[in-house]
């Protein structure tokens, strides 16, 4: 396995979107409908804002420690002893994520598609697939995700059109007339699954430009919230809050309602063939992050030697961890939030505060190349050879720049403009939800207007975050 792993801005953002969307497709949506009822499609705004903060923190860390991943940064910033403790906490969390996801997907396969196949066989085949990709790097799964994610996004965007004859708007009325605390609790449940974003920290070294770290994470998170919100809205419009809350897999039941003419009545099989690679991409990404963390304990990035034993360990622990589907859902939906809030905010705060002791390398201020920082040189690791050729990139950048122009003059204003616009749109979306919950008690039209504003702002935020990401790619800072 090549220790030098580079992915572009689009691959990173789409991997983040697959990571966050994959968990919401299988397990949690029926619980969100039970809690927030017809307002369940507003339960992803607070987790999105949380990921915006995480993206900011990761960007600041990448500026001070270019070419480093989160495990290596922990050791540098917090010291060997405390950094080791935080790394072990991350590794344990990643392990819990992986056994949760592989077991929930094996339950889904056993319930929906392969009811007579022993669950152990399904799980064993999944682990073999994950172990196969464990011999590669994030570049490979990034290319695989590039193939299927556009199809996945297209099926979601076309779903309202394909379900036109099944929609009943009276099922979501009155909009934003539910209890404020129920919507808040639904957002907290979603936050547990969005806490998987720390997986991106294991691949900070794989992004060639620092600004792309922040923009890619933000764009992936906004895309995920938009897609999952569409799913929840369609479920409530088709089934209503009561039936959706009682279905085990409301997403699958939703696509079963798609009937295109009289002979295309099994669209669910076609759509599942597109969904499955997205779910596999999430599991593989978590597995690669877990291997990266374990390899970092011995200051290595080559995890190929531990791939096989860790794969079989995941197989055994996932089989022994849960007895039935209820335990899998309860653990994934209700304990994830507790685990995330127990350490992630504290870890981010400590990293941001303690990392201020380390200056920002000049190379990270003037270019997007992953140059070794002073902390990298003092740490004495042997992976500085991974970043050769960055000087040539910097020289090429300087040659292409017009005389007398500053590094930020070409694309800086556009990048910051789109970034501010994305922040304004996200702020407007959460204000619209709060205003709708407060005003719909007096006038039902306020809830309708605020719901429309929320949908428009989330859609525009996805567009503006993409433009922000595009400008970050062009900007050499």
C-alpha cells in the first residue's frame, strides 16, 4: 500500500456525503418520525451546523500541521501520553461505528432480500469485501464512490417526481406545528450519526489543499442533510407520521411505492443496487480510518499487515455484540449521541487551544501543498518523503501569478463570498425553523412559509457550498 494518499476536492466531499447519508438510510429515520412526527424533515439542521464547526476546526489543524492526520496531530499537540489516550478513544469509537453499521446492514439484507440466508454468511461476505478494500487506500474507495454517488443523488432528486401520484400534502399539515422540544430531540438523535464526521480526520493528509478540507466537509454535510431531508419528507407525504414511525425500514417501503407504468413495478431492486455501494463505501471508509488509527500507534501509515486480523476481529465482535435487531437499532440510534457528545466537543476545543502554540508554516500560508511543518520535523517521523514535489508546485504557482498580484487577489474574494453566503443560508434555515415553530401556533401560514424557506435555503446552501469548494480548488493558499 502506498503511504502517500491523495484525493481531490470532489472525492472528499462525496465521501463525506456517503458517510453521513449511509447511516440515515437504514436505521434512524423511523425513530426520527416517532419523535418529531410530521416535522421530522427538519431534524438535520443542528447536526449540519455541528459539522460546520468541525470543518472549521479541521481546517485550522490542517493549516498548522499540513500532511498530518488527526491521530498524528493528537500526539503532537497533546503530548505522547494524553495524545495516545485520545487516539485510543477515537479508535474505540470507530470500532463501535463499524460493528454498528455492518450489523445493521446485515439485518437489513436478512430481513428484506435474503430472509432464508443465515446472518453469519451475509456478515462474513461483507467483512471479506471490507478486508479486500483494506489492502488499498482511500484513493480506491474514492474512485468507486465517484461512480455510484451521482446515480445515488439522481435517484433521490427524482424521487418526488416518481412518487407524484402517491403524495398527500395533508399528511404533513400543519407544518412546524409540533412541539419545539420534539424537533430538538430529533436533531440530537441525528447528531449521533453525524458524529461520524471524525472519520474525515483520519484522512486530513490526503487533501492536497488546506482550504479544501473545510469546504469539502461542509459541502458533503449539506448534501447529506438535503438528501436525508427529502427522504423524510417523502416518507411523511406518502405514509404519514404514524405508519412511517412503525415501519422498520421506511426508506425501502417508500421506494416500493414507485411504479412507472404497468411493467416497471419493482423499482426497489434497481434502486437498492445503487444504494448498496453507498452503504459499503461508508463501512469501508470507517474501516480504513480504523486501520489508520491502529497503525498510528506504532508511527506507521502502512496498515496492510494488520488488515486480516482486524477484519476477523470486526466479524467476531459484530456477531457477539448484538442479539437481535432491536439491540442494534437501540445502540445505533440512542447511544451514538451520548458517545459523540462525551468526547468530541472537548477534543476539538483542546486541539484548537493547544495547537495555537505551534506557528502556521509559511508553506501552508502561501500554497495548498502538504509541506512538512516544524512539528513534523521535530517529531522525527519518516514520511517526509511523501511530500516531495511540493516545491515544484509552489514554483509553478508563482510563475503563473501575474507580477505585482497577491496570492489572494485571483480567487480570494470569490471564495470568501461563497463561504459567507453558505453561512448566511444555513443561519436562515435554522431561523426559519425556530420562527415556524413559534409562529405556527398562532397562524398556520407562518409554518408553511417557514417550511418553504427552509427547503429553499438548504437547496441554495448545497449550490453555494459547491461554488465555495470550486473556488477553494482554484485558490492557492
